[in-house]
């Protein structure tokens, strides 16, 4: 892999497309009230469906790798950018998803009033919690797109849900178990 | 915002200040590298128990702020905490500590994976990991659904809103902007109206 390939990625995206990518993720940044992962369905819709820059399998793999590695879960966004346009893509997606929300956090942290009991703020969180839930379910649904037709994969999804809800085991072990089962039964 | 550090209750060790933005970079880097599948539990241990930059109460307040604001909670916490101690340099140092090394690791893993993308064992392993990742996210939704019982909108309205969101974004694949602005304003208006009614009754 040459440096030019690293910077541009295999799609050779131009500045206009990179800017479009960045702006799309900036909008998602402000919508990510339940965390960045809630915006994954829209990332998939845009990157896989609308632009055709990556496949369903690449998308799900990206989220899986980011969850298996140490660090904030938001890094799945960097993997998306990397697939789409190398390092330039990483910059576009990460600046997009972090920029607007970080600036907002900076401003609110500095000048905001601490009024967690205000009725407007309570209505905001209470009103958006069901949406967060629906978006998380959407993310789960979208991530199963490449393997939904394989019963072993469906069993893995259900198993992961049950174990994760009922125990405090680290997600790292569940993902490791998924890798072993997958290598043996999902080839 | 009150000035930090505030004095802790009697019997607790006094709070400290980070020595420099570089110290914040190192602390956030350390907690990020320990966080598999979520950094927040590690953040509590490092920032409250180990470094003692925050009291438990201050940590909860910061976490609430990070959750109300859009964007990744832990990044919001890093921005606000970094800014409180060292202004924008602290915010940048904390975020960089959180992201730089873990990002290098994730991208290295991706490149290694791409190298072995033709190997059926590797492809199978990644499919299994993807299925588990999907399950973990669904489990998060289930854990979150337990909080709906105390939601002022009531359980049926909450379930309706959640199901509608899944239908539009997950199944019909409509753009998220319109769905979140539309259903979100509906939910917030309904919650506000219910909270007002509850206050009048009380």
C-alpha cells in the first residue's frame, strides 16, 4: 500500500465528496442524543445504500472490530471513514461526528446553568429516551443484515442479548466467543 | 459552574488538580486503553478513585451533562473536564488522549483484517463478532427499557414511540434527521405536557 493510497483510499474521493461526507456526519453529531451508535442506521443508509461506498458486511465488520478493540465505541466511525477514503475519510467522519457536539459541550460546560431539575430538560430526556431505544434496536437490526439468513448467527445474536442482559460479563469475552463460534460455523 | 475542586465531605481524601494538559492526556489515554466495549466504568475508576480529580457527586453531574448533550458521552466529559482545568488546551489534550492511540489500534486491526479478508476462518470469525456486536446493542436497548417505567409519558406511549422509531429508521430506512426531529418533538411535547400535569397535581 502506497502513501497516496493510504491518504485517498480505494475510492479516490474528491474534495466535494469528502466535504459532503463530513457534513452528513456533522448533522448526525447533533442528532446523536443517545450516543454515536444510535446514528449507525443512518450511516449505513448513507454509506452503503445511497453512496455505495462500502458493503453491508464491511459496515458490520467495522462495528465489530471497533467493539472488540479498546477505546471509546465512537471509533467505529473512524473505521467507516477508513473504508470509504483512507486517512482523509477518517478525518472527515471523525471531525464530523465529534465537531458540532464537542463545540456544544464546550459552550454548555462553560456557560450553561446546572438545572438538571428544570422541567424543560426533564421533558427533553424523557421525550427522547424511547427514540434512543428505537434507534438502538434499529442499529442491532442493521448490523444483522449480512448474516440474518444464517441460523448460527441468529443464535449468536440471541445468546449475546440473553447473557449480556443477565450477567455483568465484559463484552470483550462475548465478542471473543462470537469470533470462535463464527470461525468454526460461519465460514 | 462552580469552581473546581470543591471540598469533599469529611473523611474523604481531598481532591487534586491535574498537573498539566499532558497529565490529562495520559489519564484519558490510560482509561481509553482499559475500556473494552465501553469506557464509562473505567472513567469513574480513573477520574474519581485513582486521580481524584472529581468527587463521586461531581462525576455523576458531569455524566448527566454528557448524556443530555448530543454526541459520545465520554468525549463530552473529556471536553468539559479538560476545559474546566486548562481551557481549550485541556479539552483538546483530554480528547486526544482518549482517541489517538485507540484509533491507531483500531485502524491497524482493520488493515490486518483487510489483509486476511479472503481467509474463510477470518471471515467467519468477523461474522460471529458482528452478530455478537448486534446482540450487545440490542441488550443495551433492553437494559434502557427498564427506565421507561418511570417515564412521565407512560409505558404504552413510550413503546409506541420506540416502535415507530425502529419502523421508520431501522426497517423503512428513512433518513434519521426527519424522524428524530418529528417523533422527537412529539415525544418532548408529550413529556412536557405530562410533567406539567404531574406538577399541578402535586
